[in-house]
C-alpha cells in the first residue's frame, strides 16, 4: 500500500492506526481507490471479511465458530435518474472504514 498512495496519506494512516485517531474522509477515499485499483489489477471481483463474533465466546477458542462476510467490488450508481440503477465497479470508502455490528 505504501507504494500506491501519497506518502503523506500513508504516514497519516499509519499514525492513525497507532493512536486510534479517525482517518479523514479524503484519506479514506485515497486508500480505498488505491486498494480497489490494486485488487482489480490482480483480477479480484470480491473480498471477504473473516471474523469471530464476539458474543458468547472468546474469538477462535473454545466452541466459537468463525464467520465469513463476502462483498463484491460493485455498487449501484445511486445518482442515476434511471429506475433500475446501473452497476458501477467500485470500492466505496464507506465499506472499507466501517465497523461490523457484531463488534469484530
């Protein structure tokens, strides 16, 4: 990722990971665009979020089961005036920087 985003964006993102500070929307967009371009260059059409729900257990230990959430690198073009919205190949930054409701 370091080679795919401006050095200032990378430095702020790395600092935010350490301090817990929120990533600015502009940096989120730059990071999402770089990840999308990298993924498409490698032929990716979807991605997965592998997680262990935090309720009733301790992650991958004991009787806890893991889960996998699949997502695709497309979205609807919501700004279109058409009743049936066209598809758009994209990775919206909101999808990349939002937490799951199960706490994972």
